[in-house]
């Protein structure tokens, strides 16, 4: 899958999730994760809604900087720690690459999680918008 196709798929899914596209426009294949824009994550949090965020990068990368209140769930342990992912509410995933986030998304969907989304643009998009970051464990 090309980066351009991937970005287009995320943009379409993100628009539909955010209410920006008609419902009929959201037709995703099993390998195209639903996404959520960083602006929407920030907006929900500012409104007091709980958004559970999982950082799928290695612990060392997580410690250097992550979204506020993000939980570390390295990609290699997602299957073993799947029970830690809530089955209700908004759950947002991000990883080192879109492919890694998509792999975790697909596994969680197959495990019955219907509330997971991928952070559109990942951590770089969050940082470009100047949103807050945390460091440490």
C-alpha cells in the first residue's frame, strides 16, 4: 500500500469519524483502520471526555515523549495485554509507523474491540499542531 493511498484512506476515515463526510462515504476494507484527527482527540479531552490513548512504540521512545496520559503498550505485547484495552469509550492508538498502528488496530478489531481508532498522522501530526506532550514513564 502506498503512502499516498494510506494517507487518503486515513483522511476519508477520519472525516467520516469526525462527522465530516456522509455515512455512505465510509467504506473501509479490513486493512484500512478508522482514524481520528489529533484536533478531535484534543477537543474531546478539553470537553472533559475520556479518551484512552495507547502508545505502541517501545518503552524507551514512550519515555522520551508521548501524548498526555497516554499508556505505554508496546506493539510486541499487544496480544498478551489485550485485556487492558477498554471495550467501551474512545480508544486511540499510535505507533512508530502507520503500518504498526494498523497491525495493532486489526488485531484489536478481530479480538472484538469496536471502539479503537488510529491517530491520523501519528505523533508527528500531534507535535506539528503544538499540542502538549509528556515525558517519563
